[in-house]
């Protein structure tokens, strides 16, 4: 796995151009910081590139309504998200995907389909995720009240080679965003 790059932020006061559209794919267990990072990143990136967020909870209510949490339906959910994300990137925008996407194979398929795919693995020890769980989902899964809960009674396959690893237990949101922006700047942005 790759180590995080040095902290550096994008100076948006100067002329910034984007080489081409791209997809930032945030994967990790529930509570690992994907949605929070997506919102913070979007606020920074939206100053110079059209940015859309595809958040797992919102996608489930709209684009993937009716899908279960079986492996097949989870894969279909990731395929639908990848299709929309790729459309946004192909038109020159940035799509930030914040979904658990628990299976390596389905994430790798998106990497193959999306030209500028940037995978970020949001990690955090399970004990901390349980501790910070505001919705009480981990407790319900541990008690058997929720089936197919990723990380408890359903698998999560860690990425073998993500573009970046963000440990939300060790890094603040600001530090994480700066690290991500530094790498995005290097790959996709002209300043």
C-alpha cells in the first residue's frame, strides 16, 4: 500500500485549469470518513471545477433504490455509481464517490472503465468506528439486528494498491483534505 504524500494545499487564488475530468473514489467501512471528506473536498474543488458527490446513502435512496445488500446487488450498485461517475468525468468534471464498495473486483472493474480513476482507502480501526458510530449501526449489527453489515457480518476487502490511504484515526479532516488535494494537483490540475 502507498503511503500518504506530504501535506500541501491548492492555491485557488491563481488561475487553475484542469487537465481533464476525474473520479475520486473513497472506499472504506462505515464511519471511516468518506462522506465528510467528500463534502470538504467538494467545497475546495468546486472553486475551479464542476464537482458532484455520489454518496452511498443518497445513491441507495435514488439511483439504486430496491437493491438489496447481497453481493450481486452491491456489485450492481457500484456499477451504477461508476457509470454516472464516468459520465461526469468525461464531460470535464470531478465526481467524488463516497461508498463502502466492499469488493475488490467491483472496484477494479471501475478502475478499468474510468480513465482518470483515483482510489482513496479511508481506514480506521474497527474499535474506533464502533466508538464513533452516531447512528448505532455497528451495535445493531453486533447484536444481530442488522444483517449484511460490512465489517461485522459481511466482508470488506481492503484495496491492494489504492492511490492513497487516509487513516481517519490519525489525521484530521483538514490534514486529510490537504494530502488528497496535493495528489490531485499533481495528477489532474495545472497551476
